[in-house]
C-alpha cells in the first residue's frame, strides 16, 4: 500500500469524517478513512444517538407513570430495568455502526484500522504521508467485525489529508473521572445500576440531558452551574422557562456555583461547592457526572511538527476546512465550536467539495441550530434577544405559548414557548428559540427560513397545517408584529 496514493485520506470516522468520505467518493476521489476505535465516532457510539435512546426510554416511563392524564389505567408498578434500557441503547448504536461500515463498502472507501500520525504535508501536487500504527485506544465494547478488504498498519499517501478526530470530555484538575464514582458521559451511558442520588457538574446540553434522564428514572439530581443560567448558550427567557419545568419534575439547580473539590467516600462522593457570595457547602451523592464541556483530539497527530496553527486547543481553519498548511484540512469538533455533529457533517461536505474544485461558501455559524433533548426539549438558531440588542438594531420579538395550541393541548404537552426575533426595519429573522414538546423537530423550519433569507411577510403568508405544533411558529411571527390570531 506504500505506493498507493489517495486523493483524500480522512483521519476519524465520526459524522464529519464518514460523511466527508462518502461525498469524496461521490465526486470520484480515491478515498480512505483511518479509524482507531469504532466507525461512527463518539456521536454514533457514545454521544448523540445512544443518549437519545436512553431519553426515549425515560420519556416512555414518564408517560407510563402518569396514565391518568390520558384517561388510562396501568395496573401494577412501572419500573425501569436498567440493564434492558442500556442494552436497547447500545443496540441502537451497534446497528448504526454497522450502517457506516456498509456505506464505506458501498462507496468504495478504504477503511484503515489503527492510529494515524501525519509525517509529511502535501506541497503542490506532492502527496502528504500518514503512518498508521497500532491503536492506543480500544473500543469500550465489542464492535462488528471489520468489513472484508479493510487495511491496517502501514504508510499511506494522499494529496489531501482531513483531520476529523473529534473531541473528548474536558477534565478539571482534581476532579478527574475514575469510572466509578466520578463519571463522564461514557460511564453515565452504561450504568450497572441507577444511582439514588446524583450531582451533575455543568448545565450544557450533555449535563442537562443526563440530569433529565436520571431524574425521570428516579434519582435525586442536583445540577451545579458556574454561570447565572442553565443552558448558558440559550436565550435567557427560554432557559428560565426550561429551568422552571425541570424544577417541577424535581431537579435542583445551584447557579453561579463552582465544584471546588470532590471527596470520594466508601459509598459515594462529597462535593465541596463554592457559591457566588463566597460561602461553601457540601453536597453528598452516590455519583457525580462531570459535564463541563469537551476538548479537541489533536495530540499525537504530528500537527505541531508540520507547523499547523492551533488556537486555544483547536485546529484553526479558514471556514472551508483548510489549515495554514497546504494539503492539511480539519473539520468537526477538532476545528472548533459549535461542537455539533451536524456542523461536522456540513464542514465535511464543504471541505471535500473545495478539494474537488467546486465553489463553496464558508460556514455561517449563525445559522447552525442547537438542540437539547431534555424534557421539555430546547432548540434554537441565530441570535438570542440579548445578542440581537447588542448589535444595535431595532428588533421585534414575538412569543407564542403551547397553552394556546390545540395540538399541544391534545397531546397533553401544553407547557412550552416559541420565540422569534426580527430586525424591525428589514424583517430579517435574526433568531428563533423554543422550549417544549418536539421543538428539536420544529426548529429546522426556521433554519430553512433563515438560509433562504425569508422575511416576516413571507412567513406570515406561509400556510401551516392544522392541527400541528408548527402552527405556533407562524403565530410567534404574527405576534412580533401585533397580529397573533390565537393569543
């Protein structure tokens, strides 16, 4: 294989990497992908997908615990079989893992198993070089057998190398996860037993989703957040609404508080928490989940020796995947925030199309939706109200409550809010923010509208089907202009 020169070699098979490989193959580029652990990356195996499977189990349990709300009776006690819940979640990941292998075979993408190091960058038409050695990180559970024809350790050459190595949990000094009492999302996804009490450190999407899951499953959960609001990247009004709903379910929050130290005891942990007024308190729990963000995986790739520019722990790119070194590209989490699978996929396609010589646009991060799958769900795109005001524009803000929507009431999901923000002069949709049932599915309507540069007038003249939750989207737009029909 030393004499084989690829057009593209991609390091990492997460959402960005495998999608980039498929698109490269579609464009006729000879393509290979290097993977050290498992096809599909963190998202498919230990992130987006398995957590949604866990949360679905929690959602079903929630409904089963409140059958009277729907005129039903369930005889006997509803309880969770944690082994079965975890087994279902892992099965979902395993199925999709195999699907990525099928896509590689279908698109004639070579899969190289092992750990990659870039030893030479491409200069002009000269190929770069990757040495693939034995992986230092093994999959945490059995994976499907490698497809026939996959490759292994050796030296490989490519005209273009794309780094798509993803990210891992950020670790705070002194609060290092041990896999037993202090968890990352890895351990939180496969509990051997449900903890009776739990501390979640961090209220971003990962922290809130696990807090929501374990609370629904019966744990006493406290979330500790350093900033003044939960889900800090969200619009403050939406965040506050979500917090109240989560508190009604029994979740507890300590805001503007810091976990300064964690002591391990025979039966759990003691977290020493510092509050904004300088006071300290101790909180005991069976387990603690550290969910204080993630950091890019770029160590050991040989980037420093090649002179590739890094910026605060990420690989710096031009918005189209190119680094400062010719022939070396980066996409996904390792290329910076927002660290989301759908952002990585889009970057992968853009990067490969640029390599193929197609005209591409730099990524517009202002149009990337964010979703949190707690109960109630939270979804958003664009500027928050506070950020919109900071731009100095005159804005119009519309709101519509789930409590005034027929479909939401019929579903028994009448607690929620849809909020839209417009430029008062131009009618440009600046941001959309939602909390409530199925908003992670609804948000894409506003994402499409923003990408098409749709104005408030066009949204007002768009017909939404009845009865649906989506009608609230239009009502929120109407409300921004004093024209709401059902509020």
